[in-house]
């Protein structure tokens, strides 16, 4: 009767010896997959933040250039003989949205030089300096400068976080798999302003 109960006895210890390692491997696989997905999503969110901040820089640069051309038009009425030199500003071309941050930085520097030159011309014409339109333009230029600086700080901050994440282990493993590349900073430093020559 005993022999008919069950010829094969399953050892509980053998089952546990198989189940526990398999369970550990499954849990580790889930943890690694969750970390991989989380890191991948974080890197993608950082790229979106960088692109959004770069768009803010593009908007500020475009607005800055528009104000620069308006300033030239305002100065034209008061300083006709300076208009030829100031019209060189009109020949400047705003960089495309696909331009590198270096090119955008150089453009920002060129605009700064041009605005400085317009202010020098304004000093020579007290009636222009007191003109309401010109004063309004100067205020708008100041606002745009602040927007550009804020956009630059946000962009550079996002680039710093992203560039660190793609080189620091272990997130660098995911970054390499996704072929993430370092992003350039937006630079329009005082030393670089000497590279751009706009003569007035």
C-alpha cells in the first residue's frame, strides 16, 4: 500500500534550491530593466529641456536682431551720414535654428557690438537721445538682453546636467547605447567679442 502512494517523492529542498536562484535572477532583471528605462527616459527629458532652452535663445536672438534693425531705422532719421555705417547691421544675417551654439554666440556678440555702436551715435545727437521712440527701443533692448541672459543660463544649466549624465557611470552605459553626444554651451564671453568685427 505504501508503494502505491507515490513512487516519486519530490524533495522540498530541491525545489527551493531551484526556485530561489530563479526568483533572484528575475528580480534582478526587473530592477536592471527598470533602471535602464528610467535612465533612458531621464536622458531624453534632459535633451528636450536643452532643445526647449535653445528655442528660447533663438527667440531672444531673433527679437534682438529685429530691435537692432528698428534702432538703425530710428537712427537713420537723425544721423543720415552715419546711416551708411549703421546699415552694415542690416547685412548681418540671423543664424538659422539649426546653427551651432558657437555661431549663435558669435551672432549675439555681433549684435552687442552693433547696439554699443548705435548708442555711441546717439550720444552725438541729443535730440535722438531724448527721442521717445529711441528710449523705448533702448528699454526693449534691455529687456531682450535680460531674456537672452536668462535663456542662456537655463540652457547652459541643462547642458551641464546632461553632459555630466552621459559621461558618469553607470548612466554612461545607457548614454553610449543611445549614442548620446555632448552638447555645446552657449558662449558669448567678453574675450570672444574681439573675434567679431563690426566697424562703425
